């Protein structure tokens, strides 16, 4: 077992193990990216919201997809009924993606996509649109979440078994290293682990354990660690305990640097950097007294900034009630702009560094997270631990203990179990167009009817053939979506090869 002394108090920002930040000057030279997560309805609906947010000072896009898109079903399929456009935008075809990105300068605006099981297909659609526009692939920048391991742990939007999912994720690493070098090929996500009820320590431990599994799979494929590791990124929750959250980010950065050095010995210091996006905690928002959420989000956002995030999403105050209204989305963005331009926190690198409470918490979280990772190592790694249900059971216990503390009144939720009526819930403020599902389904059917059916059939067969043998899947999928193959059809081709994962089987 590797052991480490706490980081020396004279550690410099921008130097391994990066406790104090990954850049020497941090926000003094460049602010974090303000990347508000948005998506609903049809591609046109979401495009209008993106262009509005960009006009209001947002500096990067973050796309939310609906459940059918996440699960590999087209908008006109029977399994999509009732879910089209509800929790994100519906994307089934290259024409949908073209409409989603209309008037968005892809060579200048960084695009993040929260998508996992179908990440390869959505990335292929973006590349296909860029190719249509004549934008060189090397000019594209952004992130695809592509972290399906946490889906088995916390969220459930997986399709294929873990081994097949790891192959697809690794194909994306390999392809982007050659073709789309500015693209972050994975956003290893603790956010949903925390939303499921984990502690801060569990969020760090299970996220980094998943990260180690992805790195191991890529190295086993024969990829040079320094070829892909600098493009790895992470995604964490910014929760309520202010000092603990700051320390969590610092501990995660330090622990990752140490684990990468111990296990993979990269030559490039950037291969040890933990770069992360943060989002304020959706599960902390209340439908009671929703304007209280503005204060919660500001506190959580400040913790992420003091913890050294590279990009940030601040939640809208009405998200516990409905999809965000334009007013609430604007308020969330203004919260980031106030932090950046009025609070003064961007003027000093790691301004909390050296504070006794923060340093002690940083050391404790690193120490306890490492112990959890060692338990997972002893089980054979993250995939084996997930198959055994270890992280799922641990998170379930933590979530139960937290909820019991809330119900006993030991944990105060302002406006819900104290200082308010728990039954006084505000009505939704944003409603979807009830005709959108029919219109989107009709559009997908019309798209299929207008394409070259034979060309689409041959391209689909190439995807399936590539999946059955060794070889990178991404080029075949790009060719398929260009030939008019839909997201659901690509997913079905892969289902025929890999099958659908059933836990416990």
C-alpha cells in the first residue's frame, strides 16, 4: 500500500501533485469556462436557448439529451413514447444535429455533451456536421462524457455489458488522439455518484477508481499513456458543505496525480493533471421556497471556484420543479458572472490554501478515498466491484443514512424540514409543447423515407461487422450517420453484437 505525507504547505500551484491547482496563475490569466447545461424539446428549441445563453455571456455549451437519445432509441420508436424531449433534446439523425448546432461556430465554441452509452454516436454526428461545414476536425474542441461505468453504479442509462462499453470508450480515446486532438474524450463523472447519495469521500474514490479502469483499458489496448491521458477530464458535484467541497476538489486532484504516477509512470506532467468540470448539486435543490436555491447555488459555485474547477454549471433555481425557465437560467449564469467579476476570488491563486481546516480536510479525504480505492483494487478493479454491487450498496447505505437524518431533523433543509411548510410546493413554471413528440417522430420517419436506403443498409452492416472484429468503431459510425443511419439503428446494430446488459446475469 502506498502512503504519503500530507502535501507540504509550500507546494506551488501548477506543479505536481497539483493540490493548489493545475495552472500557476489559475484564474488570474483565464477564467473558468461558464458552461450552462441545457437542452429540451426539439433541436430548434434547444438551439434557441443556446444562442440566447451565448448572447448573455456564456462561454461554452453543455448539451442535455433526452432519455431515448441516451438509451439508443429513435424518437419514433415505441420505447421513446412519453419521453421525447422531456429531460433533454431529442437527437436521432444528422439533420437533428445540424439543426441543434445551427449558427454555432464549432471552431470557436467548446461543446460538452452529457452522453454515455451512445457517446460514440453523438460524437460522430458532431464530426459529421463539422465535415459538412468544412471545419477541420483538429479545430473542434469539447468534451463527451463517455463514462458508462458510473451508469452501472448510479444512474442506469447503460445499454451494453461493461466490457463492450469499455471497448467503445477506448475506441473514442484512440480515434480522437489522431483525428480530434482538442477533444476531451471522457468526463469521468462523480456528479451522478453524489446525486445518488454518496458521501464526498465515496464520490472521489469511485470516480477515480473508474478513471483508473479506463486508463488501464487504454494501456492494455497498446495506447501510450502520454498520448491520451492529457485529454482525460473529470466531472464533480459541488455540494452544500462549503469547506468539505473545497477540500474534496483539492484532494481529488492530488490523489489522481499520485495514482497515475504510481501505476502508469507517465513522462508528461499533463498526464497526471486532474482537470474537472463542476455542477452545483441538483439533489440539494428544493421545490419548497425555490428562490432559496439561488443562495444554495451561489455557495456551491463558490466552493467549486475556490477548489480550482476548469468549467462550471450553476443550476437554475426552478430545477426541482420543472425544466429551467429563461429567467432562472439567466439568473444561474449571472451567479457565475458575479463570482468571476465582483467577488474578487479570481484574483488570488488557491486563496484558501494553508487554512488549517481546509488542509486537514484535504488530507483526510485523500486518505479515506485511497482506502476505498484499495478495497476496489482487491476486488479486481472497478468493473469487478460494480459487477459485485460494492459501490452501489455503499452509496445506497449513505443515501439512506442521510435521508434518515433529514427526517429526524438532524440535517436541516431550510424551507423544507425547518423554516417552512414541506407540503408547500411551487407549481411548475416551464411547460413543453405537447405536440413536440409527434412532430419529432414524424420528422424522423420522413428522414428515413428520403435517404438512400441501400446506402444506409450497407453502412449499418459495416458498423455491425466492425463490432464483431478488432478495429476502431468510430470511423464506421461516422460513415453510417453520414449515410443517413439513425442513432437507434446504430445502437441496434451494436445490440445485435454485444446484447443488452442485465444486472446479475
